[in-house]
């Protein structure tokens, strides 16, 4: 391809060149199932939503730092880089002197770019460690907020369990039966942080199916597994997976199908769990009949599924989706306990794995050499929160809270600095989030485009797209390292995160600047970070080109470690010599440590806890707000692939035809969804792939708040952002994970005039008198 460059993204590697109409994007030739999300980039560099110059909210520029409402739609003043660097340096000094590291929250997420050097999360954290000595940090993620702190107490390392145990190769070769709670949708496995050189998931599932393997999908949505694979669908009532799992466990112990030797040798606490299954606690013994009333799954179907699980080479998978709800710890814990009863944990393609198929790097072999990573420095601040507690923290400074048994007080945040993410996508209850952000003194956002987060900020730094700079694309579970070659210069006055933050450190002084940059340019850093990878390849006798040769080639192959079940295989072979990282060194079906925390909503073993916000007469539909298929989170929502999935220009509402008929809805019409959190409009698509009583509104539509003509909703989004409807309450006292997956809504046909869409419009912009006017 002439005049093309090699590049990488979270949704795949590719070649790019300037074309007559935007960019020509061609997937990497080694990718067997490239993602259509690549095409979202075709017009991104020149889109009208680009942030082209440093911009300051007019009210902040006039009145200075302080709590205030920060409505979307307020005007901004464009200023020069010298001006904005001086403004930010002054605010850093003010907050640092008066409040220290506990006065700044380093809000950031790792999905801005696949690049390892221009990695927004690493850059902003390195900056805050340099200039503040630390910052209040967010723990875990919105995706796995309940599971990631829980599983290390029960079975071992979260990242190792989800990435480096059961592999797709093993499944293709060995597995006879998979029970997937929440599914393994291809929309999720299309994405992998750091890049994906080859999408293997669909092919591996097809190989298992061709051998006669059977897939059981437990989900209210049928296409949470590929539609072209023969799947036994169990359309469960949302939020009741734990009840189904407990009933399957009851069948195993009642019919003597558990593995006593495995439970005795490798587990602790099974006796307590067995007693609970047969007790009258929580509505009675956990029989299939008990579970049928709760889940809607027939009792005889539950019993057959449990028997098949015990008699075949079986694997239990649990998706992120299942634990993104009230008491989200319980289905993960119960599924692990059920797998332990079967006794196949640690065998190839069998047992238990969390998050397989939830993103592209689960179920793959680990790379045998280090990949380039930017050091972030040391965070000396002792304050941290679960990421899903951001509004709680901002609204309740000083209030006591507890996380995984550790009591803390929420810090008093004065400076909120965000890079690499969009909280108006990730967070729940956007009306509450807007009020929370209004409490800080200054909100800084580094962004390429005018998202709702940027429009809610006080200071916005224009950031380059990855195609406008050079970087590495790599991850620990993908066998290629890509040179992310620069295609063109940054649009307007956009800079990389590194160059933007370097400007602020230069304004702060020589010490801060030297500590942050270490005297290196961006190219110097690339050469520096490549060397450990090259040296490790050379030590293994592998192909180890120098930096210049690597850059000219565009990518190199990386060796992988042998395929295995990782630490679980080692533990199964030698439970005494290779214990797990849990308090007991074994699989903890009952956890004495968690029981000692004393949380009423999270006792020391998996139990049934019904959701407190189920459907009601006022809000009769269960809302599933899951990950989108046509974009990564909210990124490039204006792109070709994403725009093609919209209905009437808005996010698509999938609804069962029977429910649509009752509401008088037809394909292509607009519906209003509402509850006590807010309201939004969405375009209707009828589908029998959605369980009756359930509707699906995928997340990621850019927030477009406008006045509610009904004057009843606290916030009204005309573009279909699901998080105006979701609840901002942690999964439990234990983990405070995100509960954004499941909500409840009322739905009715929209009969009024369709409001105009303004989600992708920049805010009102004026130029500072001391700077030149903007030239697009």
C-alpha cells in the first residue's frame, strides 16, 4: 500500500493512508476476523468535534477556581499554550500548597490509545506523582469493580486468572461443555487494551462446536454468544444468576455428584456452603423448584444442566456483565464454588474462568518478553477509592466509607484532572455526576474531541489522535509489537499528552520539568522503552532488530510462553508446594477474612440476595445497559460504524416484539425511556433475541442533555445515553463496584417533534484577545 503507515488500536492493527474521502483503513493481514470498529477512524481527524486549541470555561476565567455549576453549553475562551500552562501551573501550586496530594483526584482510564508511551493513564499519573508527590487514585474498573478485589481473596491473582489460565486453544481441543453466565459476545472480544493482532475467539468457539461441544448461554439476550453457533439459550431474569447457580450446586450435593476429594484437598469452607444450600435461610433450601420461581428457568432444566456439568469436561465462565449489578460479588463467588464442587479446576479447558471473552486478551498465551511501558513514578498518597465511587467522594468530603474491610474517609477534592476517559460514559446517574463535578474548584480534561466531559470542564487541553504521533502498540497477551507510525501532523494546536504535560511542568519550574521528562523528547522515550524488549529478545535468541529496523518493518513477532492453565495447574499438581495467594492457600468457598468484615450485604460465602431495584408497576421493564458493538465505550461515536447502528439518529433500543406491540411501537420509531433518575430518547428495533420484559440500550451514546418537554425528569438526553437511567450505588459494602448493567424503566412512544441532536457540536467558543482567532 503506497504512502501508508502501520498503526494499531484497541480494536485491531491496521494500515492507514490519506484517501479522497477521509482515511483508507485496511486491517492487518494477519487478523482473521478484523473488527468493523476500525472504520470509525476514517473521518475522526478532521471531525468538527475536534478540540483545536486550549480552552478555558469563560466563568472560570472570569471568577477563578471555586465550586460552581458547570453546565454543558456554557461558553469557552480559546487561549494559547503559554497562557493555559501558566494557568494550570498556578492552580497546581495553589492546591499543592493548601491541600497536598489528597486535594487532587487523578481521574483517568486506560482506553484512550493502544500506545504504550502515549498512554494517557500513565502520563497523567506520572505527572501527578511528579508535581504533587501523589494523588487520590481510583481502584479497579467499571468493568470488573466487584470481581477484581474479590477473586484474589478466593482463588488468586485476578489478572492471571482472567488472562492466563484457560485458553482458547484448550477450549478448541478439550472442552465438551461451556456454561457461560452473561455470555462471550464478539462485540467485547473485538477489543483489547494495547492492541489486537488477530481475533481468534469466534474461530475457537466454532472448533469446539464442530467437535460436538455444547454451549449453554445464561443471559436475557441471545446474541451474547455468536448467532451462528448452536447454543442452548437459558433466557434468565436479569440479576438472578446466583439463584440458578445455587440450585445447580444443590443438585450436585443432593445427588452425590460433587468431587469430595477435590473439595477436601484444594478447598476450604465447603461444609458451610453445603449447610447453606439445604438451610431455610434466604427463602428456603436452594432447590431447582426454589430457583425456578426466581429465575424463570424450569426446575428440570436446572437439574439436567447440573448433571451435565458434572459428567462432562466442562467449563464455567462468568462475564463482567453479571457482576455489574447489585450484589455482583455473589454470582462470581457462587460460580467458582460450583466449579470447585465439580473438581475440574486446573485442567486444560475446564473448571472456572472469569471474563473469558470479555475482552480480546483473555484466554491467550502470555508474551515471554517485557513490552514497552512508561514508568509512572511512586504515588505517596494513602487515599484511594473504588472508581465507581467518584460521585460519592466528591459529594461527601470527610464522610467515612469502607472498602474490602478497610475504613477510610473520603478526601476533599479541589482539583479534578481527567485524561484518557469519559466519565459521562462510564459513570452512572449523570445528573448526580454533574452535581458532584460542580463541587470541585477546577476540573481539567485532556481530550481530542468535545465530549460531555470536555464540555463540563473548566480547562480543556487539545490532545492529538494516535495517528498524529508515533508510539508502540503492545500488550502482555498478544504476540506482536507494532510500530504505531505517525500519519500526519496534529490538527490545530493539539499536542500529545506528553507534550501537553511537559508544557505545564516547564511552567512550574526546572525541577518539575526535569523530573517529568528526564530530559527526553518523545522519540528519545520510544528508543529508551524499546531497549528492554530488544535485549530480552536477544537473550532468548529471537529476532531482535534495533529500533530503526523495527520502525521500518512496522512490527515484530514476540515469543509466547507455553500454553498451560497457569497457576491453577501448578496448584492442582502441588497444592502444598504451589499454594494459591489466598489467606488459606486454597480455594476459599467460605472466606473467614470477608466474614470478619461484618458486612450485612456480603457475608463470608456465596448467598442469594435479591435486587432491591427490580421492576415495578411504575417501571415495568428491566433495562440492560451493556457494552456497545459498534465502538469502544463512547469513543468515536460519530464514526461510520457507530453511526450506522443508530435508529432515527439515536442510540438503538432493542425490545421484544411482544412488548413493542403492547406499547404500540414499531421499528424506526422513537421511544422515551424514563425512571426516577432521568429520561432519554432512543430509536426502536424489535428483536426476539431479547427476553420479554427486558429491553437493551447499549452504552456509549454521547450525552446530549436538553430541556425536558414533560418537565418531569431531572435530566433528559435526546441522544440515548443509558446512564441518565442507571443507578449510582455500589454493588455492596464489600467492593463498591459499578451497578450500571441493570436498571428499570417505563417506556412510551414519542409522539412529539424529534429534538435536534447536538451531541457532537462544540460549545460556544471565543478567542482570547491576546491570541489569534482560530483557523480551522
